[in-house]
C-alpha cells in the first residue's frame, strides 16, 4: 500500500519563492542607498553631535545652530539616498519656522540618529540575504569547454 504524497503548502502567496525574486528584492533594497560611505560619515557626525548636545545647556543661539546643522545633515542624507527614503526623512523633520526647546532639539536629533540606524540595519540585512543567495548565475553551467576556453588561453 503506497501513500499519496502530502501536498506542501506554498512558501508565499504565489507559491515557493524563487531565488531571482529574492535577489531582485535585495538589490532593490540595497539600491535605496546611493552613497553608503557618505551616509555613514554623516551618520557618525550626527551621533557625535547628539552625544555632545546631551551634556550641554543650550541657549537660544546654540539651539538655532543645532537646528541649522540638523537641516544641513538631513539635506546631505537626502543626497545619499533614494527619493522614497528622502521623503520619509523629511516627514520626520520638525517645522522649520519654530524655535525649538532643548528637549525638542534633542528629540529631533535622536530621531534622526534612530532613522539612520534603521537604514543601516536594512543594508546589513540586505547584504546578509545577498550572501546567503550566493553569486548570481552567469549562464549555462553544463556547457562543455570549447577550443580556446582553457585557463591558459
């Protein structure tokens, strides 16, 4: 008596995920950051600025300076990421016409640093998936070597 094979549920809504679909999703996610080195430099500067501002009492002039620096950092980040990430970041900005309190400045700066950390986590995850997927296929593997295809020619 033979038993019928048990049907396996699909991996996703459209059935099993294909490696090319996963690779395309990873490439799209990694492509959202156009200049990772620039983003990392600006992120390090923003974190350092937040650390410095935490321990200081900020007068109105210092708060105004931090607001201008914050706006410049956001502008720099906007040039290093895809438009959808830039739009997301701009929604997080405090209104530009307000004079912010010390607490509001620190919150805005912390929010920026947290957002950047989230972007870096997305990059790390994308790179991990990319490594798990292996190198992209380069063509037919079962093709026999022809003349002139050896390592010395």
